[in-house]
């Protein structure tokens, strides 16, 4: 049996198994990919994966600052 069949020249998934999509950014809080990117990952070309991987450090899956708290409740009243 030839082991070359099992060796692939692919960019591995950036998934860290912390899969929660943030409701505001619509990005995974673990890897910062969109649901569309996660869904299509296995079908993307090497070049497309490399582009996404290069973008990930500049993405913010969780927005800075708070979403609510006392100040938000006070504005509603």
C-alpha cells in the first residue's frame, strides 16, 4: 500500500473546537471564520484557504465593549 495517497498538501482548518457564532459579528468566536467559510472549507481551493487564513488575525469575532448592562437598561426606560 502506498502512503502517498494519504498525504495531502492542504492548509489545515483553523478550528480550535470552540464553536460558537457571535450574534453580532456572525463569526465563530473560536476561529473567526464565518458560517459560510466553515461550511465550504473542505471544498475551497488551497489558494482560497490561504487567503482566509491570512485574514483571520485582523478579524474580531467578538466586538470590543459591552452589549448592554445597566447603561443600556437606563436608556430604554
